[in-house]
C-alpha cells in the first residue's frame, strides 16, 4: 500500500514569515559573508560576536519571506 501522506515541508515548522540576515566582514579572510537566522535575538548575538576590532562590522536585516507552494509528484 502506498503512503498517501504529504511530504513534510522544510518551512512547515516556521512560526514567522520573517527571517534575519546578518551580513558581516570576516576579518580573518577579508570577505563579506552572510548568515541567516529565524530568531532576532540569535541574529543580534551573532552580529555582536563578529565585532572583534575597529575594522569589523555587521548588519542585521529583517527579510520578509515570500510564501510559495509547490506540488510534489
């Protein structure tokens, strides 16, 4: 008998339609990087941890997610 349950979505447990992107300068490599977070407090903690010297910087952006639905065959 085939399983008729719908597959779980990776966004199924999401409680908000906003995520937080932290863009920061990785002073070890000299590159600009980005990390994504679902929780503002975690994003702010991460951004603060990146501020190691006077050349360091980090920005927290609030990003509204677009809800998309997909059919799975």
